[in-house]
C-alpha cells in the first residue's frame, strides 16, 4: 500500500507552464506523484490544482518542502502576483483536531463519532461544544470533553470568547456545526474561519429557519441537504456537497425531518472527509472538489 | 389486457365511510376496480382519492355515471359541504388535445412529440404556438399546425386574445409551456387554467430568470428541473414533478444548460403523462400524485 | 395527532367488490380509515391491500376484530379459495421484538440501535447474536443481551438449535441479519422465517461472496445494496428495498466498501421500518411495498 | 472562448516523472494546458492521463505533434516497455463519423440524431444500418443513408462482410449499437473494434436477453442501463456509463420498458459524448472516465 503522502493545493492566476513546473519541482526531488488533478476556471482565469506524492523517497525532508517550493516558485516566476495566490501543503498522516458543535439533535454528532472510530475520518475529536446539556452523555460515553455554553443574545460576546478560548486550548483545526442551529458573529469568524456547517435544505432553497416546514408548505417532491463553509452571510458560504431524497404527498413534516436526517449526516460526513483529505479548494464563493 | 377504464378523482373534507361508500357505488353497478389509492391529509383534513375500474361489465353507460354518482353522493351524504368538494370523472380511452407553446429551444417540444408518436402520451397534439418562427420546420415535419404570435408588451392583450381563440378553435384541453419563457397574464389564466410549465431549476431555488447562470454563480453541486401548474404567481404553482442531476466545478454554464435540458424534457414528460392519466390532484398549492 | 391504528394486510385472488366490502367492514363498525392502498397484480390475478384505521371509536375491541373479519369474509364470500388467501391484522402501537445478528462489522448494528433509540423503529432490541465476540462492547453499552455462537460446519445443527432457542426465549418477532455473513439452513428457515438480510450488492448482480471485490473487477460505475427476506435460495429472496451510489475509477475496493457501508445501513433501515409498519406484502418471490 | 485543442491520452506503466515530463513536452512548445487529469491505478501499476491544450500558440503544427512526442518519449525514457504503452492524440475540432445500428426501436436513434443536430455530439452521422426496414423513414427525414442488412444465421458471413464494407466506404470511426439487439462475430470485432453498445440492464445483472422481463420476475426495486464497449464476450465489455431509475410494484413489464427507454437514451448519449471528447481510456476490462 501507499505510505504517507504530501499534498499540495494551489490556487493562482493561470499562465502557461504551471503543470509542468509544479510537477517538475516534485520530480526534481525524486517525488512519485500518485494523484494529480488540475482545473482551469476560464471565467475567473484561475489555475487550481491538487498534487499528491509519496513522502518515502522524496529528497526533501517534510519541514523543508514548503520553503523549497516558495524559493522554486520565485525562481520560476510561478506566481507573478503573489497577493492573488493561495497554496497549502499538508501530509496525509497528519491528524486534524475537530471540535463538533451541536444543539439538541444527536444524529450528525453520533455519525461523525462513529466514522472517526471506524477510521473513515483522519482526525481526533477532543471537544464537543453545545448550547444545551442534552448530548453530554454521548460525549462521556466516547470520552470526549463536553462544554455547555448557553447562547443568549445578552451574553454573546462572552460566549464567543469562551468558545474561541476552547478552540485554542484544544488546538482545534476544524469546527463542525453538526446541527448547531446558532449564528456566529463576524467577529468570531474573523478569528476562526475553518468551519463547516450542515444546512437542512437544498440551498439556496429554504435558506434560514424551518426549511422542512417550508418545504412541506411549498409541496416540493424532493428535499435536500447542503454542507458548506461558514461565512458572514448566513447559509451563503461556499458549497462543498449536496444531496437529495425524493418525498411524496404521504410524507408529513415529521417524515421530511426523518428522511432529512439521513441526508444531513451523509452529506456532512462526505464534506468533512473531503476537507480533511485536502480535496476542497475554495475560491470566491465556489469550491473545486478534487474527488 | 385491461380494456378502457373509468377514473374518478375526488378531493373533499374527510369523514368516516368515504372509501366504503365510493367503492360501494362502483361495486353496486358491478364495477371491477383495478386501481384505488386514497390519501388523507391530516393537516388540511381532506380526503383525496383516485379509483379506476373497468368500463366493460359496468352497469352504467359512460354518459350516466357522473349523474348517478352525484345522486348517490347526495343520498349518502358524502359531501355535506359541496362548495369544498371537487371531483372529476374521466375515461382512459379519451384522447386529450394538447397545445405546446415554445420559444426558441426545441428539446422539450421534440421530446413530447416523440413520446406522443411512441404511444407514451394519451393525447393528440394539433397545435404549436410560439413567439418565434424558429421551430416551424419541426411542426411541418410532424404535420402540426404552427402559429407564431409575437410577444410584445404593447400588444399583449391582442396576443392573448389570439392565443385564447386558438385554444378554443383547436378545442385544447391542456397547454404545455415547453420552454415558452413568457409570462401569462392573470386575465388569460382566468380564462384558461390547465397549463403545465417546466422551470429549469429545482424550485423554489432560482425562481425567475437565468436559473443556470445563477446556479453557476452560487456554486451548487446539483441542478434540477421542476414541472408545475401555472398560477398567477410566477414559478409558485403546485409542483407535479422534480428531478436533479449532479454537476461539478468542471461544468460551466454551457454544461449546466446541456445537462439541464435532459432533466427538463424528462421531468416535463413525466408530469404531462401523470396529468393525462389523471394521476394528479391539486389542493391548495400542493399536489397528490397517485403514481 | 392520530392515535393507535389497526392495520389490515390482505393478499387474495382478485374479484369484484373487494375494496367495497373490506372498507364496509371497517365503516360498519364506525372505523375511520386514515390510509388505504390497493394493488391489483394483473399477471398473478391477485388483489393486495393495506388498510389502516383508528382504534379510537372503532366499535370492536382489538381482540375481536380478527374473528369478526373472518366471519364477515365468509358471509360475504370474500375468499372463495381460502388456501390462496393470506391476511394479517396488526396494531400500530404493538412493539416488535428484534434480534440483530452480526458478524465482525458494526455499522448496520449501530445504525439500527441508533434509529431504535431515536424512535424511528417501533421495536425493542433485546438480543444480539454473533459468531464472533467482537461487538460485545456495543451490546453492553446499550444494555442488550449478546450471545456468541461460533459457526462451525461440524456443529451447525447444535448452533442453530441454540439460536432457535434464543429466539423463543426472547420472544423474537423479526431477525435482522445485519451483515451476519453466514448461511442459515433450510431446517432453520422452516422453523423461523421472519428474517431480513442486507446484501452488499445490487441484486441479482454479485449475489454470493465478495461483491465489492467483484464489482471492482467488473469496473461498474454504480454499486448498490439490497434488503430482502431470507429464503432457502441464497440471495434470491423477495426484495424489499434497494439503493445505489455512483463510483468511479478513483475508487479502489476499500472505497467501494466504505461507500457501500452507507448504502447498506440506509437500505437495511428502510426495509426494517417498512416491515415493522406493515407496509410490505410478500407474494411469490415479489413484494408490494405500500410506501 | 477556448479555440481548438489538442488532447493526449496515455496509458503506460507507472514511473516517477511522468506528469512532469509530459507536461514539460507541452510547455516547451509553448502549449497552454486547459485540462489535465491523471490517474494511477495502484493495483495494475499503470499511469493514465488526459491532457488538453490549446492549438493556438502551440509551436508545433498539428501534423508534427505525434512524431515529436514519440521522439521526446524515447529521449526521456518515458516508455521503457513500449509494448505495454498505448497513447493517442486527437484534436477537439476533428469531427468523428458515426454509424448507428438499430433494430426496430427508434428511441436511441432519434435521441442521438437530435443531440447531433443540437451540437451536443462532435460528429457526423452519415450511415444507419439495420436488420429491419422499419426506421428507414427517420433516416430519410434526416437525410442519412440507410442500409437494411437482414440478419440470418445462414448468411452471417456475407452480412458482416457487407457491414464492414459500408463502414469502410463511409469512413466510419465509431459504431453505435443503438438497440441493435444482434451479436457480432469475433471475426467482425477483429476487423472493427470501436463499438459502443447500450444494454438495457444494470450490468452484470440481467446480461443476455429479455432483461426487463427478468427484472420484473425478480422483483427488483431499481432498473438500470449500461453503455459499454463491445468485446467478444457478450455484455462483458468495459463499462463506460450506467444509470438507474426506481420502479415499484405498480410497474408492469411495459412500464419497465418505458422507463428503461429514457435511461437507455440518456446513458448511451453520455457514453458516446464521453468517447467523442476523448474522455474514456480503456485498460484491461475497465475504463477510466476523465469526466
């Protein structure tokens, strides 16, 4: 089997030679590429790529790759407008640290924990934050620290300060809003931005509150769920994954909720896995998913 | 095989005994039920049913069934509040008369014609109306009358009068807006209301103009199409059928349009077929589809 | 909300008047039907129905309904060939008793337990049987009795005797093979036949062992899962539910297994729920699913 | 918009440096890559790639690219074991020539013609071959040559000789068996091998004759269609595309056939388009689809 790999994600203005030069950087250090996928967005005139190669046999030590690539990029003129470039290097055996935020519902929480235990997610889950106490038993059962931080308009600043402190203390890489059902302030998002939310509708349909109730009233024949990065505009962030399920006149709101739960946990889990495997590149309000 | 059948659709306030009494009406005249499906909407407190039985062997002649049922319903007290009741009797060998309205695109038009020729739709298509001349050749090829009625805000009243006249002349039962892309006035809809439209998005997402462009900008991972009855509120009518297809960052707007075309013709064709087979009951802004 | 209901499932040779007469039986005792769905299989000349009505207000006590219906059916000549008739009466508040059989994999087991705890399945789960000890901790965590019965060709008779004894002791209504991966003998099936299995392929494709490996070798673009009743012919029993997921050349066998797990637990859970809600009628090797 | 492009497909034993070297070949001649997708099959130890770059600005004339790449590959040692290498160069503005073979059904034929007319398929369709005369009118309507070649076990050799002659005469690149329903001999396939077939089931389920009838008897809840390259083993060739649709007990064989037709034409059209856009690489009995 393949051992640990290095993964390079790049988003930059398009120009000739990018594939050749980036691949040459890896090859010149004896790297063995096992996955490479490039996308050119002709509308935005951007080049987006994901390249993955084996660490074993690579001539550069892990801690020297980023600097070497930086130097190489300058020499080769890869990024003439550095301010428009984002690139990111990661390793397939790095274990991310997740904080799961929940409200009263437990289906997405349990599903993520089960998948993490089953080895589907390359991550630890040291922390659960909730505005209710309801899911504490689950946390205890799986020996995950659980912090209840009530949400109250009058004490929002304090609550968010407390939340941010926990993210730091636990050294969290990614927050997952697993049916957290609360809005985060621009201030908060300015300080921590790696956040994935699951919205219980096929966005942009039924953005906002009570999507299943509104889907029922509208009489749709299909319902959906959407996993997206959180931005300051509610339910407007870049979409990572969506899926749908068929419903009929026999389904009342309760049935929509039940069917939706299965969608929500599947869609959220897929999005989290794609993110953890460095398969998602955000640009503007869009994502490239190198699936 | 089964010969011609009678189909009874009923939507009325719920009460005990409706299934028994309606089925008894059919049985008491020696009818052989081959399909019966009932739905109770607990929220609206309505009973909705579709019953289909063989004409052969039925003791009542076709032209006497409706009157006999009316009388029976009164005797049995089926419908204590007649103003809240709608029922409809049809026969499976009645051939509906369709007018297809198109603009420049031809994919839904051709698809419907092909299905009608292939025997999938129990209907004749004597009339095509368009605001452009573009699809006249198709009409001629299939020997369907084609009328061009330009749409112009200044002459809308005249245009709609002309359209209504044609629907009368051709004795049209159902209008299909097969990518007609124009809005009909409340006046028009007051005079002719059996109209099915195909909208090129997963409603209520991207109601209105340019749904594919807007879906591209929003970065959705799935696009859809929606067939619905036309009401005075644009893209808000009762939904008959929806379906979706997955897209990715590799798809530009042109690809969304191309993939969407396949959705549009499938979804529209299914909705038209369901309507023609008397499988759709509208109540409020919802439909029951007895599929 | 609707209170407890009675559900009558009937499968019998078709004849005129069945809908009317069965509905009349309910109405004549003041029953309020909330769901009724009938199907006529023209090929097999069978009538299949599911009728559900409120217990509240019904003139017959629960324990007298079956006998009264039997008498009524005789008087009315509903079932002239009784040997070809199967009917079944159940109540929506009866709680079924499930035994889940597993091997080493835990995803279907955990999923069913979670759904039962979440109120999605109208059932108790007092018993887990396994041929391995692996999942004992899960059973203990949820306080479910766990019995390990090793499977060994030389001691199959004893093992099955032990299994049957447990089913009796725990008064089990339904066995769920949640990735049990072992074959049951005709003898066993002769003594206990209410068994649902999940097969990890889109049957009849890849019946038998190692379906994901074989799907990979065949290069399919879609994989599936199938929930079916167990019969003496391996993977040939009546299908209750199937679903599929798209795969690509990027997916190796490990990926198929991972994606398949999500399918397996969804499809199995849907099938179990349909069965518990008396929505499945088996006839021949087919099912009617009154969804 | 992007002008004409060159597309290079390569399948070869994996080694370090392939991405870098192939991309360098293009860059060194001033090529602007607009699409590049690589796949490493770890099981077969193969590297498979599709690279597409703009013809405009490329330093080599179209007719010199292949030879230059051959020379470059030798110099760089890209392909140490040439007998295990297949590569293919094509241009996005080359128009393929298709022969559609049909039997009595017309839905796939009409669909392909419609898509070709609508600009979805980069191809001409100069020739239709059938074993029946039934679809001649369609051919005439669209001004496509139509040849009836009856299939008769006693004259198979002559018939296939006649068919091969037509493929040569019309300079055909790709044969599409659009519900041709006849088997081609190994001899024929030895002489012409670019053939796509649509099979009306979810292969490998229901390979062979009468799949819908058999699907009905088996009581499946989902039916499918499969587009694959034709090989000497009936219905066993490399799969390009598959899709499915849900069915229920309400669907008899006629309904399966009707629903299946929609699947067949969609799946076949997608496969043909993928092939024409050089997005399919066959290796062993598998395909990589660079979608």
